């Protein structure tokens, strides 16, 4: 069967898996030209990840060998000149050669057909991946419940592995390694290992966040108590000063020779003064 040809779309930090839908933002001129070419033909492109996302104008040596044939579901051009894209991965494929056109690359590729292995090992691995993904999703609230339900209903091992891989926060190298694993059972086994590793990392992150939160709460509590102590000390100081002033007035009144009625009225006023707050006018 002869190799087929498609326009090339190089991606930064993204691996597109078969049977999965991906939103993309495209801004490079070569990529937009490749999309124009695809839209004018059969809406299909060959998408492949770059080794280094910082490479602005990747050459064939900057790209991985295994990518995905994808179909453009939706394309929206923005006023800024970029393109919002929704694509669906169709099948794994390997680049056999590159062709440099005037404004973009095209690739010849060979599709990679995948088997549907069955038996106790396939069943055990599939069940293990679903259980581990369900547990991870309960820890990571970013994964929606409908995603977990969708994954739990997948029967085909290859599609199950690709669907779970899409929703895990894996490094590009790990996702690319999963894309390049052609045996679905090997892919499921590796995926199970990665889910368990991500779960452990998530648990450690939560412990660190909890410890930091407690430290912040303690710091805030200490600050609040310190402010209260300063306010109490200030108030006590004012009360002491106030009591001294009242006593000084009482001493002066004692030395005065006042009529009985005036002395009685003065004592009543001093008693009321003692009971007043120092903050009162």
C-alpha cells in the first residue's frame, strides 16, 4: 500500500491521541498555510509534536517521527490573525518522508493499525487502569465526572489507553512515549504506572498545601492575638493613667474645705468618674 501525503501541523507541548478531540490555537504562518491546504482538500492534517516547544520554525529533525492523522472539525479565524481549531485524532501514523513546499511542509506517512487484544491479561489491565483513573479523578477535581463515566464505558484497550492519557497531566515525553507504544497492553501497563505515580505526586502536593495552609493560619492567628494583646496593654495603660488622674482629683478634693452638700456632690461625681471608660470624653 503506497504512503499517503498530508499537510504537516507541528505542535508545541501537545500530543494528539487517536479518537480524542483537542482544541488548538494556531498562529505560525506555516501552520495556518497547512490548515488552509487541508481545508481546501479533505480537512485532514498530520499533527506531530516538537522535541522543543521553544523552536519557532521547526525543521523535520525537530519533530518526532510518530504522530497522528487528524480531522479538522471546526476552524475559526480571529481578528488577530490566529486560528482557533478543534481537531479529532483518527489514527497513529509514522512519517516516512518530508516534502518542503513553498510555504509549509507536507509529509508522506504510513498508518499504524492497532489490534484489539482480548483475554485475562487485557481484562485485568483495562480494569486496573479504570479503577486507578477513577481514584485519581476523585483526588484531582479538574477531571469532570462525565469524563470518568466515558472512560469506564470504553471496551477497546487501545482507545481506553489513549482516552486516559489525554486527561492526565503528563510530561510531553511521557505522552509521546505512550503514542509510540504500538502494543495496547504495553501501553495500558505503562499508563497504570504513570497514574499511580501521578496519584502519589498529587498526595504529596496536597500534604504540602495543607502544611502551608496551617502555617499561614497559625501566622494569622498569632498576628491577631498580638494585635489584641497590644490593644489590651494600651487600654490597661490608659486605665492606669486615668485612675491616677481620678485619684489626684480625689486628693485635691480632700484637701479642700467644702460645705457638706458640695463635698457630697463632689464625691458622687468622682464615683461616677471612676466607673467611666477612659475613652469617654
